[in-house]
C-alpha cells in the first residue's frame, strides 16, 4: 500500500511517516505534501498536483480548508482518501459527500477505534435507558481550536441516532433546568492533554460512565493507517470508523 501523506510537516503527518517507514500494515511512502520545507527524506511536494501517479491512497492530516484541492486531486487520480481533519464547514462537508459518489472516502472526526467503540456503547446504553439524562464531557490540550470537539459531536450524533428528539446544549449556562431531551456537551481545555471523552448516563437511581482516554497521538496515526488499509479496494462511498467495528 503506497500512501501519500497530505500534511507531512505536521505532528500527525510525522507519525504517519514513522509508521510507514516501519512498514506498519504493509504501507510504504509514495510522497509527502505540505507547504513546509523538504526535510522528510523522501519525495516532498508543495501541492498535490505535483505528486506523480502511482499511489494507492491519500491520508490527510492537513487542515479542513484544504479539502477542495485534496478531493479534486483524489477524484482526478481515482484514489481513495482518508480525511482525518476536523472543523469542516457545511460547504466542505457537502464536497466530501459529493466526492464519495466517485471515490472511496473515509471520514471520521476521530481516527481511534476505541472512540468508535465508545460511540457504539453509548448508543446501546441510550437504547437500554431511553429516559436517562446524558452528559458528554471532553477534555483536550489548551491549543485546540474547536469546541466542542468533533469527537464529542460524533458521540452526540451517535446517541441522537437512537434518541431522535435529542437536542444539544453546548456549555450549559444561565437559568432554567435541563430538559429531558437535551444532551449536555462540555469542553475543557488545559495543559497538554491528548484527548479524553466521557459519557455519563444517569437516572434517579444509578449512573453509567463510559470513558475513553488517549495516551498518545500515535493512536490516531495508527487508526488512519488502519482506515487506509480498510479503504483500499472498496467501491466509491463514504465510510467511517463504525464500518470497521460492525458487530
């Protein structure tokens, strides 16, 4: 599996490069793309259009604003693409859905298999406790820009798929008690925390707590590599982590 790393100069791009150099999941490096300098030790380009043909998949860890040229190149080259960035606008999300009609696109707000499992467990618990109060608390490092995190929204939307009337209360404040339909989503930003997501499901008599804690950003790189391996050979369509953990 020959991969293009889109965003090679970033922290996660470097993690993908390290895993590919170690031959994880049979991957080899085809090229890296980033506006940064060429210190990667393999073909490094400033734009996707400069990358020669021959790759099997693109792994994107750049920025959501780069999704248009990313998808344009992937569609032109008929390449599967793993989109690992978050914070996309509605217009950018529409571009992703449109591209998935022509090529395989793997898109997830979190590339952790553990988070995907957490979302599935939250859905199951919600179905078992249809009248419980549900709160989501996410904690990340103090440099993270988006709040709530894309992962918290992924979990909330998973819950909403089994509780259709659910509404999201982002950072509850002011006067008035919570409604039975609302899911509170709370964002904490501090230090160098990689990412922690906690789902609390409570009734008047008991509380169930589901929690995922990322110990290293390497887990997201490994998840992206697993997604690329999963995506190669798939027909056009929009895929996510739930497709990899179906049970």
